[in-house]
């Protein structure tokens, strides 16, 4: 993991993934969930859905991605409180424009 490149770590139980919010990953997430600045606003208002979190994180996974449903289950099993630091890190990269 390289924080200088905007990477973050996501731990869900025994699984650990590196998140890399590349331009390509963010465009794919935006295609799915809509404008990312709207996502940032919903997150700030506490209205970010689990589906939006999973979509954003899944698109930002570095390397081989797990099956989307299994990834979503792992995120839910880990709990929103445990996943929020990774979500915040990715959204911070959106705002920072790195």
C-alpha cells in the first residue's frame, strides 16, 4: 500500500485489500453510482448507502477482484464502522484530485 498514491487498506475479517482510486476506477464507480461529488455530499450528510459504499470500494480494488457479491457480503460482515475509514480515504482522494 502506498498512501502517497492515494492507496488505502480495507480489512474485512481475514481479508485485506488495497484500494487504489485511479482515474479508471473512479470513472467506473461514477458510471454506476452517479457523480462522485454527489456521493461525497451524501456521505457528509450520512446518506451513503451500503450499495454505494460497496460499489465505490469494489471499483477501487487493486489487483484481482473477488466476486462482487462475496465482496459485498464481506463488507457488510465487517460492519460499516470498520469500512468507513477506507471509504473516507477514497472520498478524500476524489476531493483532493490526486
